[in-house]
C-alpha cells in the first residue's frame, strides 16, 4: 500500500460495526444444525452422566439437567463429534445423518 492510499483509509471509529451480539443469549435463537452430515447417538448403557460432553460441546447441544444428560439439542448440533471424541466411556458415537 502506498503512503498516499493510507491517508484515505478509514479509522476504526469510522468503520461500521459488524458481527455484533447485541443481546445476551441471542445465539439460542439461531438453529444451525440443519447442515450437519453426522449426528451424535447416545448409548445409555455406557453413559455415566459425567457431562464431559457438555463441557466440551462448542454449540451448547448437550441438554443437561440436575447433573444428568437428557439428550442432544440437534437444532444446534453441527455434527463435529467433539462430544464423542471426549467421552471417557465411548458412550457417544457419530452416525451419518439420515440413517
């Protein structure tokens, strides 16, 4: 970039803000799980309710209540498999979507 072009650049105060979260908890309004290609499936016999999956899930897709896992919030799950990879009892497996 030339010095003459740099003087034409906008300052941080002049740039319109973008990608702002304007209200707390607003991400829950956006259901982003519809493009997933794999879904988590729980083997209740192996699961010990340690909630390691809940801790690691980046999308708040694990439904936990009173210290126990109640299921998956598939409307937010993107099928990343982090829950399955971090389960100490291998109680969560990833299956192709639609199976």
